[in-house]
C-alpha cells in the first residue's frame, strides 16, 4: 500500500484496521458462542512470553517492546473471539482463502512485469526470484502454499468444467510458488501433496503413486544434468540445483542461504541467557531467521519448551481427528513449522498467527463432531 499511495495513507489503513479489531473485541460478548480450548493455549504462551521477555529486557537492557509488537496479539484475540461462531468461522475461512489467492496472483503479476515492491519500480531486466507483496521470496512461497491448501480445501467441485477451473487455478498458484525459487517452499509443497492425498494411497492408486515417484526422480536426475543449458540466471540455476540436491537427499550439497551462519551468530546470546532470554523481539533485532530459536532467545528455555509443546499438541490432536479435514490441518501446520525453521516472521505476523487460531477451532469443532469446517 505504501509503495503505491505513500506511507501516510498506508498507516491510516493499517491503524483503521486495528481500530476496527479493537472495537470488535470490545463487542465480542455479543457473538461469542463457544471458544476453543486448544487455541486458548496461545493465551498462556503470550502471557508467559511477555512476562519472561520483559523480565529479560530489564536484566539485559534490551528494549524491543513497541506498538508493532502488539499488532499480532490484537489480531489473535480478535480472531479467537470472532470465529467462536460457526457461521463466522465459515466466512473467516473464505476470506483467508481469498487473501492468499490474491497474494499468489500478485506474485505472478509482479514477476511477469518485473515489478519489485521493495523498490517500487518496474525493472528492465528479469528478476531472479518472485517476492510478491512481501518483497521476500520465502514469505511469498509460504503464502502460495497456503493459497494452494486453502483453495483446494474450500473449492470442491463435482462437475467436469468446474474441476477444470479448479485445477487451472491450482496450477497458477503452483507457478507462483515456482517463481519464488524457494528451496524451502518447493520441498514443503511436495510434503504437503503427499499428506493431503495420503487417504487415497490404497490399492492401485498406491502402485500408481510409486510409478509417479520413479518417473519424478528420473526427471529430477535428467534435469540435474541439463539445468545449466536452460536460459536461467546464475541465481536461478543455483536455486534449481539446490532444490534438486534437497529432493535427492544430497544434503551435504544443500546451500542454506546463510541460515547456518545466522544461527551461529545468535547462539552465543541464547547460551549467555538461556533461562530468561534477552528481551522482547531480541531475535528479530539480531536477525536470527529461526522462529524456534527466536522464542528461546527472547524469553528463555521454559517458553521455548512450552512453544514446542503447543505445536506437538496440535499435531497429536489433528492426527486423532476422524474427519478428513485432518489432512488439511496437518499440511498447514507442517508448512508453518518448516518455514519457522528458516523465517523469524511467522508467529509475529497477523495473517499467520490467525491460522493457529483457526487450527484450534478445527480441532475442537471436529472433535465434538461439528461440521462447520467441512
């Protein structure tokens, strides 16, 4: 928004949204039906995080607390109360799907037109990687995967022409993911495809899947030998090679894009204050690029362990669901967890933290035999 209309207008829109959310929270008693016990764990996490991180800030002297820090929490609380109503939950799912779809299509449009949001200019040369509305390839890849999973779950046509439309859109979403040349994104996408189609892997379909995997890996090895003959930039060629190395499990050849060095940089600070941490958003200031270690660096080992517990608890609850929506939930949670190993902007992003709230309601509603998310 700021790239097209200026910072002042963008701030006005952002703070207006926050104002509406706060009004919604204040009026939440009107529409609260039954809140999610699973999603409620995040309230405990946030209380613990700020208690420990503020204590750590007092000890270390680092001060990262600001209004921006509170924005994800406002979105979390607002969505937690809003989607307690099953009708609201349906609309919420639709809006999330549309938001991720728009993000994926803008990623395509920006890349085709060589437009970079980080500079606000159309470049005369082809951009190496699509950054979309985030100006970051990995964040754009994460949004494209979410668009694929949410749209695939929401739109379930029965007529042939409707199925053609669905698959055309899914292919475009995948292409937006491919244009990011994200090693993490493409690897995660393959995992999600396996999870979401797991229930279909029986009998003849299982045999066909094995045949497809054989063909896929033969294609991968052929691509590896010919990748340098394609009309790609050096950066794109390196990324393709990196993805191939990951998919063929040549892990010693995988380039982690400097993530290892960033972890090495933040680890001494974690080990210096392992119990209470270093303060609110310390890891973002240090650019740790790892959400898990970021929680530890900010608020200490106990909140880190509780954070791991919440994620494992969500996985265990999703696996136990009898509804086939569990495959969607597991795919979404797996995607978020994998990206949290290479991004520091997951649980502190409003549009992503609300997904954890959604997963809590999916778990509780389907455990109680509700059909609201099916």
